[in-house]
């Protein structure tokens, strides 16, 4: 289906586009800056040619209407998210934008129309658990009030029978956030400065899981429906403990009674009016922190057959990205900041240079393919996917592709470069021989494959890197396996490089 999408340059929208592409849909994204959108989509593994980018603003009713024409369904993710302060006109963005996009999609006959709201419309909550049937709250935040107004507009459409699905996510966490906001901004500040421990807690939803949920919602066709997807609920102490575990660094904590937290937020608001400084706590954010309760996600998880990834994985990936992108001091990220460049093992230091010379030799291009892959496949099988010969020197995986001619599964052991954002890079070196290896042709015909890495099987989609992408990643590939440069010289062909992105 051709799916109209807003917010493709944002955190949730970019991952939603990725999930839609993976599911075989053709997104049409309304963006203000196509160049920016291309860069952001590329960071999450989306090939530009798989998305139709239409320049325009969701506040421009005519531009939205023109972009909606010819689409089958719509996903509205764009919003100004501002519980931590700012000077944007949230009512204009979140209410008028929703009228133009959701109302316009309904008028054009699109079905379904997915509207991304927020659990903020239920905060302060009226009970111990937030469900989609809870009464709407009277939020203090400008963001909450703007989303509440948009919420009421969309519910009026539902009451008239419009096929609109509303999804209420919690705090969105994970890698590759184009602009820090809300949860990720607060996480960086808490670890980098001090972590306050009031009452209440936080709901953490992985941005990749949310994107997948929105993509699956397009196919669910539930009619007018409302789903809460808060994610994993943690008290603030549990959240701090989790960060300590994944980083190996104990964060600085200060127990703060909820009333004091609210007062501190008000005091900081006043201080910022005198002299601006960066700290995300405000009176509005404090209220959200101390009143939030768990959410009932079971209806959407059952309806979409969705399983959320462990919160430890979400937080670790988010912190790793914060450190790598300069938003968090690497010392506060601890072991996560050093995972990309581990110290060479004794075997690597001792035998690495020897094996580099052997692997570069022309005679090895004849012997290696007959010896190394069979040994690696055998070791991989008997060890439950945890051991291969090449793994002693370089990160390795087994890639199972679909034969371009036979249609049968074809497992191939390969050296790889793990991507901190998730996924792997692999090179079609073929031991420096003239022809491209068969597995690269398999991926070009059928990009869907499976990776077995460190005992874990992961469905992936392959993307063949273009010249600029290959140039960017090549130094990292050479750092992992220097022999690739020798293979290029001997083979006299451009080695195909693929990025394998988890589906």
C-alpha cells in the first residue's frame, strides 16, 4: 500500500518509515526539508529510493491535501513534543496539523488513519493503571493541552465512524534521535549531572517497537479504535538501577520527595527566565514524573501479535547512542562507550598479523573457500551458533540467504562489522577472487535474510551500499579486517558492501 506519513524527519516517524518499508509498503512522506529527511532516514537503514519524499508543511492544508491524493492509508506521527520547555506554538502545530492530516485523510477516504497521541492525555491519571478507556485528564503542560485538543478532535471523527486508530505511546527511547526531547534529554541530564528520585515512575517504549506497532496498525483494519502502548514501566529508582547495570557506572542520586520535586521544577522555571541554562526539569515535567502509573498494553500487543524487546536492550542502545553522538560524557556511559573498540585479545595480537598475510596471499584465495566455510559451518552448528574459527580474529556471523535460482536457504559464514545502532555490515570479498560471491546475488534478488550472531537468530533486510555510503563505512571495515584492501587490488572489482538491518 501507499502510506502517507508525517514526521519522517523525526524520531518516531523515521523508524515508522523503516518498518513500513520492511513490511513492503511504499511510504509517501510529507517533509519540510527533503535533504534532512534523507540523512535521517539513511541513519536508520532506509534507502532513499524506497520512500517518496514530498516537500511541504502539515500546517499547509493545500499541501497536505495534494500529498494525500492517491494514498491508501495514513500515519500521523508529527508533533511538537515539549514537556521540557520551549517557545513553539504547540496548539498550532499539534491541533491544526492534526486537523489537516487526520481530517484530510478521512476526507480523502483513506483507511486506516493512524494518529499518534500520547499517554500525556491521561496524566495526571485517574486510576492505578492507564487504559485506553480512562477519562481524559486536564494536563498542566502546554504540550498536554495541545495534544488533548487534538485528541478531542480525532475522537469526534471516530464518533462519526471514521476509520481512525489512536495509539498512545509512553516515553520513547532508543538510538538515533534527530533532536533530543523529553525522555532522552532527561536521561542524558540525569546521568551527566544528578538523578533525582521522586515518587512515580516512567514508561519506556523502544522507538523501534513503536515504529513496528504503527506499521502493523496499518494492516490491522480495526475500524475506530484506541490503543495504549506505554511500554515497560519503571520506578525512578528501578530506572537508575538499570542504567547502573548496563553502564557499569553508578549514577549520582538524590532522593527527592514528590512535593519538593514539583517545587524544584517551579524554581528552575523562574531561574531560567532570569538566565537561560540547559536542564530539562520544569514544573510540567516534574508533574509528569511524579504522577505517572503503569499502562495496560495487552490489547495492542495481542491485536498486533507484537512482543516488546527487553527494556535493558532499549536503554543500553539509547545510552550508547547518546555517548557516541556527544550528548553524554563517555565516562558516564561506562562500558557502553567502549564497546565499539574492544581491546585486541591475546590471540588477535599474536596471530592477527600472520593470518592477515596468509589471507592476503593469492594461493589462499584458492584454498580458503574450500576449508574455512565448512569448518565455520560445523563449529557454528555444534556450538549452538556461538563459535566459529574466524571469530577468534574478527566478529563473525552466519548469513542465511534465499538462493536466487534454487529458492533454497543458503547459509554462509562471514566476517562482519557490528553496527552500534543495530545490524551488521558485511563485505562480498569472496577471498579476493574475480567474481562476486553467490550470497551477494541472492541478497540483491531477495533482500530478506537471517543472521545468526553470538547464538541469536535475527531476521534482517539487506541494503546494498551506494558509493557515498561505502566510502563512509570503509575505514571501519578496514579497521576490523585490513585484508579487504588487498582483496580490492587483486580482484579488480568493487566489493559489494551490505548493511543488514534487523526487521
